[in-house]
């Protein structure tokens, strides 16, 4: 066999191998896309199963005025009651732009991954605690516009002040617990308080933009929490309220 024929066969073999590799890659890509679509479909309906308990928990705290009774007395000497919702926005700004910024930078400096000449590029090299601090900081920045907008909309649409205070203070407290659990690497606790905080914020929008939402809110409360048929739902919420009253009594 001539050397020319040998080269041609080798080239043909390589081309076939490349074709097989391309076909395998296409099949793999197609399988991954199907898997992604399936997961997206599941994710579309999963919130309808996961979120109701969290929505009910936050709604229960609003209705029972837990924040008004247990937290507000400690805030009033510092912030005028009518300014508390905007005060929580300011408190979150201070937390983000002062404390969290300082913590993320100092943790990266301690790890040796902070480059003052290119601080954003050096973020990619962080690991462990520094990475969690950075991720928590970025998540808080992402969430802040929605929270601030909710507070402004609730103020402009004249949502009752008690509800505004309950939602904004709850959001701030839940975000603190979320932050601590994030940094401490407790993902389940982090996920729980992330959803609770989001519902505290989302209620601001619901009370602001949904016609007669207050009536629906009262109706749901009476049906779920005052009906003997659903009394079992009140047990964990009653325990939460009891713990809070003991802590702040």
C-alpha cells in the first residue's frame, strides 16, 4: 500500500471520528435541552406547592400585628412611626453600602484575593466564606430596587401604615437572618428566610395594586385561621408568635 493511500485512509478515519463526535455532541445537547425544558416545566408549577405556607406565615404575622407589638416599640425612639417604612430602606442601604462592602473587601484581603487595581476581576478568585459574603452582597443589591419600589408604591397608594411597617420591618429582619445563615453556610435556613423576606415585600405590592385586596386578606384569614377545620395551620404560627412575645417581653 502506497504512502499516499495510507494517508488518505487515516484522513478518512479522522473525518469519521470527528463526525461521530459531532453527532454525539448534538445528541448530548438535545438530551440536555429536553432535561432543561422538563425542569423548567416543573419549576413553573412548584411554587404553587411551596409558597402558600410562607405566604400564610407572613400574612399571619401581619394580621396579628406581631411587628407592631414586639418590634416597633424599640424602633420608635429612633425613627418616627410614620417614617419607619422609609427608615427600613435607609437601614438596608446603610447595611449594604457600609457594613457589607467593608466585610467583603476585608475578607478578600485576608484571603489574599483582593486586587485594588481590579477589584471586580479579583472577585472571581474568592472561595469559601469570602465567596458567600460576596454572593450575599450581590443578592442584596439585586433585591434592593424591588423592595424600595414596593415601599414607595405602598406609600403613594396609602396602604395602611401598620401594614407598611409590618411588611418592611419583617423584610429587614428576615434579610438579616437570611444573611447570617448564608454566611454561616446553612442553605435550608437561608432558603426559608429568603422566601419569607420576599413575601414580606410582595405583600406591599398586593395591598397597593390589587383592588379590594384587604377584603380578600381578611376573608382568607378568617377561613384559614379562625375555622376549626384549618386550626392545625395555626400551631407553628402560634409557637412563632409565642417565642417572639417571650423574647421581647
